[in-house]
């Protein structure tokens, strides 16, 4: 966990938010004392309902294999 002065935090807030999104925690100091902490917000994970997922995938058309897709792209390409 890093500590940064308040004035520096104000000047580089966008960069600090990027670091926090990446998983860092940053303490902000004022006159050498820690006064605040930047941490990422934890989003609760939504439970997956298996029946709904199966119903959705059942309505989707079948996809070609990766090899078939690459072959079709190669054959349709002009050299």
C-alpha cells in the first residue's frame, strides 16, 4: 500500500484511480498523517441461474469450428 500527499493526489487523481482499479490501495496523507484511503469498490457477483443460461444458449445458432472459420477466412481472402 502506497501513501501519497494530498496535493499530489489532487494533481494525479486519474492515475491513482487507474491504479486502484488494478488492485492497489493508496493512502492519502495531510501534513504527514494518513487521512484517507483509496480502494476499489467491491461489486457483488450475480448468481448464474443455470436454467436461464441453458435456455439462452439453446436459442443460439451453432458456431463453426475455429479451424473451419480460419479456413473460410483464408479461402475468401484475395492474394
